[in-house]
C-alpha cells in the first residue's frame, strides 16, 4: 500500500498531519492512519477552549472493531473543532487530508520543531509496512 | 501454540482477507469492510467460512433420548429433518455452551458446537452418554462449513443444483450430494436472514466456495458476523452466556422446556431465581461496546454491555446488556457509560431487526 503523503505538511510517527499557518496548527489523521483503521464510524473531539500537553489524548476515533485514542503532537489550546466530522466520520476515510479535526494555538514553538517532514514520514511508513 | 487453518485459508488470502487468531484458528476478520459485508447479507448474499466450529455425531438406538436428556430444549418431539437451538447445561443449571442439534435420520444426530468449547463440550457429553445406547464421535476435523446467508441464498443453491435444500423449512436439515460427495445442508444461520449452513468434507469445500463466489456470494468475515447477530439479538457464548449464568439470566427461558420428563439442569433451573436480565439498548451516536457500564438515572452502575456494535442498517449503536435484577430501575431509564459520558439508551422490547428468515 502506498499511502498518500502531502509535501507541504508536517507529520508525527503516530500518523497525524499538521498544517502550520502563522500561529495556528490544523491537525488531522493521514491516509496511512485511515487505511489501517478501516471504516471510521465515530469521531469524538475535545471541547473548544480546552488545553492539552503534548502527548495527551485529545479525542477518539472508532471503527466497528476498535477504539483508538488520538494524541495531540504539541501542547496548546483548542480554538476550533471540525463539527462536520461528527456528522460524517467517513470523510476521514474518503479525504483524510481535507478532514481536519482540530485547530490548535500552540504554547511552545520547540515542540513544533519536533514534527517530522513529509520525506521522513514517507520513510517511516515504508519501514513499518 | 501454532494456529490451525481451515481448508478455505488460501481462498481468504485470494480475496485479500484480514486474518486474525480466533479459537485457535487463523480466521478471516473482514475482506472489504464489516459494514459492506453485513449489508450484502441483508440485501443480497454473503458467505462465511465457519469451519472452525465443532461437529459431533450421536448415533444409535437411544440417540434421540440422549439428546433430549442432554439439552434443555425439546429435542424429543422434533422429528427427522429438523434442527433445534439449545443451551447445554450442567446439573446446577449453568451453561457450558449453546449449540444447534440436527436430527438427520432416525438414529443419527449432528451437534454443531462453538469452536472455543469443542473440548469442554466433548468431555461433558462423553460423561453423560454413558447411560444411553448410542455413540458419540467427534468429526470436527473432517468437516468444513460454509454459512450462506441472504435473500438470494435459495436461488443460488438452485443454481448449484442443490434442489433438496430449497424445499427445507426454517431449521430443516437434509443430506444431499455435491460433486458426488455426501454433504449436510441445514436452513439455519446466525444472521436472521434466510440462508443455509453447508457441512462438507474438505475435498469439496474449495469448489463450493468458488462456485458460490461465481454466483455472487460476498465473502464475509467474523466482524460482519458479529454485527449481524447483534442486530437480531442472538447471544454469543462468552458474552451473553457463560459457565456462571443460567438460561433464565440470559433471556433463554424459551429454550427450557420444563414439561420434559427429565434433562440435565432441570431441577436447578426450575428452582432458580434469575440474578440478571438481558436487555436491548440503542444509542443514536457512538458505539456501546462490550464491557461499558450501564447506569441508572442516578449514575449508579446497574450492569454492563455484553455485546455492542454500530448497526449498518439502522445507523445506530445497538447493544445487549446484562442488568443486575435487584438493581433494575423502576423508571426503565438506562444510561451507557461511553468513556466520560453517560448516554441515555433507548430500551427495546423487540430485537432491533428481525431479518428475512423463513
């Protein structure tokens, strides 16, 4: 399986993609993630205004067979959540890079530097297939 | 311990199945997606490799008497050509397994048991058969089993020239031949749809699978199987039924025929005051999963979910739950604890779906 990877985004080894725009980080799950999860039937997102530390579980993705925690790659405050995903969780499978889950105002810039490049994420995916 | 493989293992790989261990076998969990497979069964035709299940044969003069003693349900009045579902109980009334017994000919009975309980059931039946003039043979390793389920099942068997099966009523059983080999066909299943279970020797099962594929049967895995049986509220041993539960705890009173003269567990079940009630709950969003707590209006725990899934037909979370009888809420309000939230469930008196079985 060759999962799609977009070059202008950053990634984590846990298969999140991150779009960095000025001061705001938009986060979703990658093509690799949605393919391994199977049909996503439910997504639980955090409350707007809540704060998390890097590594905290901020939400949950459910398929028929499993419940998977989503971990936030950087510390910060949730400033917006994608309400559409609650109603149409299958969008995460159909268009993973268009189906953002949360927008975060980061509290640390050093954590952003720890995010991995598209190139390294591709290598990571190949190594675990 | 190495995993066993059914005779259809390569066929599953050919269909890109995701395989996983189950009851000591490497079994197909899914091929495309559980949702697609479940909908194929409800709307057209699906097929399952359930060869991991156990097949015991009881033969001889007192085969019928033995089965009638062994099971809580009324096997004695069944008659040749019929099958019956029953729990298998100990003297104290607790359930060793649940099974279907097929009365194939006057002195020949097939018992199909859960894969995970083959050894346990065998040991129990060996003990109990001693008083009866009949034999018990374990032929689990000699049979493969395909469950063909869906509205197009009958039509498809016709195309395969298995015409005898087409005349079967629901829960009927008959012997027939496929590729000149003796097989057993029953109009039974675990999905609630019309369908057949085809017990075949290994040498013809691949040909049967391939032919059914050609006629449009959609391969379905164990995840879809679980979704389908939960939609129609069929219990699963290990979830709704166990060695600690009595049939009365698990909504199986209908399978216990106290009018029968004598059977294993009769006295205990007669005198038993049920400790639990098995109920049906649904929620609009999310999945009420096995193990989640069930609460009353005051957020006190009164039971737990024993099986749950997302119904592809109803687009709701559906679940079976065992509730402590002494804590059964007067206001009939049930809340399912999904992570941090207590979500109110809708209480259902009837199964979520009935399916199209005859």
